[in-house]
C-alpha cells in the first residue's frame, strides 16, 4: 500500500471516462436531433394549417395561430442565423429579411390584416424550414463517412 492519498478523480480521467464522455455527447446529440425534428414537424404542420385557411377564420383561432407562428418563426430564425452567412441558402437569407420586416410592420389594419399577417408568417416559417433542410442536406452530402475510434467508418447509408 502506498502512503500517498488516492485521488478521487483518478478513476474519472482514465480511458473509460473518454468513452463515457463520447457516449454522453452522442446521447445529447441524439436527443437534440429528436427535439429539432419534433419542433420542425410541428412547425410544418402549423404552416400547412395556416396556408389551408380559405375562409375568414374565427378571430380567437386566428390569434392563437398567429401566436404559434410567431413563436416558431423566432425559433427557426435563430436556427437560420446560426448558419454562417456564406453557407446560408438564399431562401434562408430572404426569409430572415422577410421575418424582420414582418416584425417591424405587424399586421395591417382592416378586416384581412390579421389573416394576411398569419399567412405571411406561415410562408416565412416554411422558407426557414426549407433553408434549414437544404443546409442539412448539403452537410450530409459532404460528410461521406463517419470515423470511429478503433472501428471501421460508418457509411452515410448506415447511420
């Protein structure tokens, strides 16, 4: 036995700790991806619902729809802004510009102002969703193989 006190963090810094960190990071990435997919699917469903309105909706329903669209647009805008400007699809840049304009202007006066505003928000949200998907598709096309320590690389089709 050694007279030296044992370091309680020594077990945490061994090779197993690196595997645990990698596993933790992989699980976090998996959870984040699932959340992103859920939010995007929810936003896309809302966009379809908003664009399918053909008759003047109930004012309460329209207010709720507009509120949800505003929330989704703000969230999606953060995602599009995260894409570096030189890699951002043109659709994403246009959607951000339109989003800023819609925030500044708000709904127009008149009987169709709130309805038109909700439709414009839906179009902007759809464009943001498509820009995010296009950016992901470009990244997936560039990332042919995933290297794994001590294992053969994964082909994109096996992920």
